[in-house]
């Protein structure tokens, strides 16, 4: 099974930088990409 750990990294970066914009800049992606990844991460844990 293949796992994508980027959503978890984005989540950690949001916590460390206190915001989605800072986390997005840290990872060279859009704020939307960070938000979408974290949303999918949340949904995957809710449906367990």
C-alpha cells in the first residue's frame, strides 16, 4: 500500500507557522493545495 505523507507535512507546517498561507509558502504550493490536502486528511480520519 502506498501512502502520501504530504498532507500530514502540510498539517504540521500549518501548526508550526500558525497559518495556511505560511505553510503554503514553506512548501511552494498554493494555499488551496494545503487546504484541500488537510481537508482530505480530516475526512480520512473521520471515516475510520
